């Protein structure tokens, strides 16, 4: 059942997913729920490292990747890249939301992923939570961006006044 209580959003997403079919299911689900999504799918560590040089609104990361690295490897690599890159001048210090996706749910995996920097965890086949989750994450980021822009504007006005 489609929920039209959420405003339409546009996302530029990175999918760390070894299954083209699972990626297609996810993208179709999001588009069905009025999420305008452009994306790139990667399934190797070199592809992931290259993709991190782009800006993403959100990253979906399969927990069980079978192409030479794991979802936890990807998560740790993403968060290390962000830390090494540091803050981008003129932009708020926001970590890109990472939604871990798995076909199997077990508490130790969820705890490990959240401790390593995942924003949330969802089970393949039970994507109903995903739409409100995305609106929460994107709303949070947009609020930070709004306040950062207001702070920058106020700082510039204060400098001009002196």
C-alpha cells in the first residue's frame, strides 16, 4: 500500500550490493514509493573506493557480500574514508547515512554494524520500514544543512558589519 503522507524525495544513492536482482528490487520498491533515485551499484572494494570520491545522499550496503569483501568491510572502509577526508570547507560535517541490508537478521550482526557506524539495519523482503527510515535520515541531514547555511549567513553578516 502506497503511503502518500511523505513528500517525494530525490536521492543519489550508492548501492554496495553483489546481486543485481536484489538491487533492482530495492530500486523498484523505492520508486514505487515516490522516491526519485539515481544510483550506482558497486560490488568490489576497488569500485567502492573509487565511488567514495563522489557525493552520495545515502548508501545502501548489503551485509552479506560474496565478492571478496563483506558488508562490514565496506562499512568500515566508508567511515574511514570520511574520517581521513575530514570536513569539506563550507559544508556541515555530516556522515552519509548507511543503511545495512541483510537477508538474515541476528542481533550480534546488527550491534556490530551499528557500532561500526551504520545508520540503520533492514531485512531484505521486509522493506516496509525503509520509506519512513529514509525520510527520517534525509530530514535530519536537511535540518543540519539548513542550520549550517543559516549559521554561515549570520557569520558572513557579522564579518561584514565589522
